[in-house]
């Protein structure tokens, strides 16, 4: 489905920005309500959950490939601050970002999507 690819690309390119479901509906050229139903059916998550998971996946890649601080990574991935990042990371991954980073220093670490 071309809309799904467009939405995925838009999210990947704009993770550092605020992304709303309305933005994504516009990208997919669907009404807000039609988009929300189609998105959940296609991806299994709400748009907000999907964006958060993509931000976490990017943060995990950055944590294994760079020496940036967690605060820098949080902002680069579109979180409000390090606390916001920590709350979402712990909810999705099951541990704090610092703990995860300490155990996954390898460039070959898997990411959670």
C-alpha cells in the first residue's frame, strides 16, 4: 500500500520533529478517522505508538553507534527531554536507557521495533 510506505518514510525523515496523526493522515491523503483505522489495521499500533517505537529504535541505534549523551540522543530522536525519553524507553524496552546501553555496547545489538 503506497500510503503505508509514504507514512513510514515521513516518520523516518521527521523523527526529530513533532509528528501528529493529522500530519500522517495528510501524508496518506486520508481523513483523520479513516487514517486512524487503516493505520492500526496495517501496523498494529496507533500512530502515536508507532512514532514512539520508531524513536526508540533510532535511539537504540544511536546508543550503540555513538558516544552522544542520552540527553543529546533523546532530543535528536524527538523526545521532549531525557526524562520523557526514559519513561517511553522503559515502557517499551523494559529497562532504563542507561542500563540498556551498558549491556548493548556492541554495534551488532538488536533494536526493538
